[in-house]
C-alpha cells in the first residue's frame, strides 16, 4: 500500500480495489460489509425506521478528545438517538484529497470502527472518492444512518406545556473550544477535550423508563444550546426560560470564552442532548442521566412558561433577556 | 474563574438594584454607557429592564465599527479592487455597509479579505506573502491603538515593506466632550469604559467632570461592576458633586498604562476625524505619524479616506449620540436587522442596535 493517497486510488481500478480491500475493509470487518457487494444487506428489521444523513468537514481532523472518524459515527448515532432510535447501520462515504497520508486515513477508520463498536452499530456500506490536491481538505466523511425507534416514542413538540423542564445532559462548548484550540492560531492553550460521544445508551433507556414524560430531544451541535433551544421553541410554539446560573460550563471552557468573547451558549457540542421533560419527572430524569458516564453533569437548566414562542434567560444579575439566533460568526469549521 | 463569580453574585446584584432604586429620583436619571462592551454587557445581563423607571441607560459612541464612516469602507474596498491589496481585518468590519457595498459582499465577489485576530497576524501574513501588499484595516479606540502601533513598529523593525495600515483610530474623551455639551442629549452621568481607561487612565475624564459638571465613573464589564458604577453615579448626583470615580480600580489607575501611551505617541499623531452619524470632532482621531508614513496606506497609495455625512433614513447617528434609543429608529427590526443591516450599529457585535435586537425581549 502507498503511504499517500493518489488520484488513482479513486479511479475504480486495481488501486481502488487495493485501498478498499487492504485498508478500509480491514477496519470495517463485519458480515454486512465484508462481502463488498454494492449494498449492505441488513436482513429483516422490526419497528419504525429512522433515517438520517450528515457530512463531516472538521479541520483539523484530529483534536483533543476526538477526531473526524469518531465524530462521523457519533454525530449520526446521536441524530438517530434524539429521535428515539437506536442506530443499526451507518454508511461511510470518504472524500479524500490527493496526497493525504494513508496513516491519517487509517487513524480515522480505526476511530470509526471503535465508535461504531461502542454504539453497537454496523458500518454497512461505503464509498471512496479522491479529489485533486487543493480541491479538498485532507479528508471529508459523509454518512447516512438507519435506526429503529423505541416502541411508541416519537418527538412530540406539540405536547410541550408550561411547567415542563429543560434538561441539558452536561457542559456546553467543550467540542468547539477543543477544536478551536487544536487549530493553534489563537495562541492560547487550555486542557479542553471534545465531548464527542455516542448518546444512545444515555438517552434511549429513559424513554420506556419515563414513559410519556420525555417530550422532545435534540443534540445541540452547530449553533450550540442557544440555537437548538430556539429551534425547539419554534417547533413547540412555546416559551423557554433559562436560568443563567444553572447552565453547566467547564471552568477551562469558560476561561477560553472569557478571553475570546465567545458565549458558550452558541458553541457546538458533540456529546450532549437537550431534553424537554414533564416537570414532575425532571428530577428523576436528571438523576437517571447522572448514572451514565456521559450524563454526569446533567442539570435542569430552565423551564417552559406561558407566553409566545421564544427563548429568554434569567440572568445572574436578576434581569431577563432574549436568547436569539447568532448572526454570521466568523468561526471555523468545527464538525 | 472563582474570581469572576465574585462579580456575578445574584444576592449582591439584588442589593445594588435596591440601592439604585432608592437613590433615583422621580424622573429616570439619564446615564450614558460610553463603551460598546458596556452596552452588550448591560443587554446580556438584562440590566436595562431591571432599572426601568429609575435609570435610563443611553448607549454612547464607543463602538469602533459603528462610528467608522462609510467612506472608510469604500476606501478599503478600493485598495483591494484597484491596488490588488490583500485586506486583513477584524471580523466585525466585514458586514459594515459602505456607500454601495460591504467587505463581505465584495469578498463573495472575489475580493481577498482575511479575518485576523490581532494586528500582528497581519504583519505575519505580509511577511509570508512578500509579493502582495497587505493592508490592515486598523479600526479602534485607545485600547486597540497600542496593538496597531506595535504591529507598525514590528513591521518597521523587521523591514516588512509590503505591510500598511488604513488607520481609523479614535479617542473617547473628545467624543464625550461633544455629547456632554449637547443640550439635546442631557447626560447626567457617564459610565466610562473599562479597557480604554486602563490605557488612558481615569484622570483623562477630569476635564469632562469639571467643565460640564457631569459625574464620571469608570466601571468594569461584569454585571456587578456595572450596577456598582451606576450606583456610584447616582450617589454623586444625590450629594450634588461631579467628579471622576473609579469602580474598576483592580485594573485601571489614575495615570493609566504609560508604556501603551508612549507607544501611541510614538506611532500616531492627533488629528481631526469624522465619526459616522456625529460629524467631525476636532482632535478626536489618531493618524499614523509622519515618521511611519511608509506604513500609512492612505499616503502610500494616495488614497485618502473621505468623510461625508451619509443621507439615509438610518438614525445610527442619533443612536450613537444617545438622542434616541435603537427601538425609536423607524428601521429598527424592520428594514434593519443583523442579517441585513442598514446602519453600522446593527452590524457590530458591540453595536447598540444589535445588542437591543439580540437581547431585547421583543
């Protein structure tokens, strides 16, 4: 195998075959993918099917706490999980730039394999393209994900009502700050790890256990908790009121935000979920979340109130202000 | 971070609000926060509604992007278009409208604009691209001036000849003087900037307090700093004095940062300059001193920035002077929103219109 990706690796000939058989299939060795048919045959699947897709263009591809491979699997698994579905199969589309060290590709593939193993999902099919030098950024990954929904549960924004609580499963902004620091053009360093993690085992057991109590879940990736809550409030036509003092932010992340003027509310997360839950079950749901390693810092961060759609925040100073969508931040690619 | 928490304590905030309310008279006291960072902190802290009826906080001209005339944007675009200059800018400037376009729109049409986090990054960029002229868009107040000056000196020492600065640097006390003298604005107290004061020193406001009889308090940017500063202004008014007090004494000193001041004096010289919406204020600008003329983009390319008052329905000028609140502008939130800003106060993250729009309970 060559130590760098060449254009011919994407041309469909012997080198493409070599790349797939000797590199990619070695990491994704499973009964669905290994025959290398044109499709992965998944067999019969019972239950409601959820289907999602995503593209990953993060730069740099490796950052403290994660990498583009783990991100690709977790992002897809989480999009399914917040819709109440357990990921069954994921596709892996690779767009590689000519000259990419093969070792980088292998590290990303190993991370995808490990994350898929952790989430219990099969990487079922794939595709590889190589673009000319300068026409890509090393490695891009696209995925599609197929999952099976937990019986009887569906996201139900219309059921959100005053008195419901807003629950966040952990600290805000870890992923974006980790990536920003890894870019090394900010001349700051801080011990921040990306939170990238698959959330199915954290979230899905809640749905049968607290039947009828979890109304709506989202994962606050790009745009952070601030944007996600605005979208949720619009979908539910409800007013959300956050408590500034209860929003969990890691000390190191806060420090970086103070220096750079970022608001952690708008920073991306890759291992967190926002849940709107019934008021009478909120404490118990937080306690359940905290039993899982990915939910140790879960907290009730606000509540649903009467009034028009939108997001407000009770500030530490005792005032109330709007939490709106941010506009045109000059931020680099982070997922 | 525990240190910061001390300045965000809810119980202390409640006590300060109660004190402010009891010290305020029947009619709301008209105070101006001069600095855009204060404007944003007040909006983010939800402080304005907390004090409604007792204090009216007017937002001042202390947002560098907001007061930069549109002629400056036009000059920057022209340098890029006609002289093939690579423009380096703080991100905030990109969406500011010039007469007919913005840097963002031009960038979309092929103009090369790089966003940098520090003026020194622009020098580094110039050193790495010796065949291109790199023009840094040096916009700011006394806080940014030393960094711009430092970049010019660094370029001079390293002999980076393809680097220059399109300077648009302004000084705060002169603008405060103009507003203090304006009977339409009726300012009863100035909440003075934190970072600017760290550079120029709190003594810089003495002439304003003395000449116009307006209390001045330098305050930090944390919620409790702001509430404490407002409370100190009200106490001065109550006992009938007008002096300069320093709430931000943990950082700002009476004389300020001499080293930064020396750097400013070395690289810049005072000049008259135009403020968008306000007009030309004598002695309120800093131009690049003659000894560094080869780093002055205006001189290097013979392309002076022309200040001409703009004619439009946009009332940014009155907002910057504290004559109206952002919500009183007929364009606010309708024709003028952060995605499609009409005036600069809606563009900048420190602009008062943007702060009202983003954090105001609409």
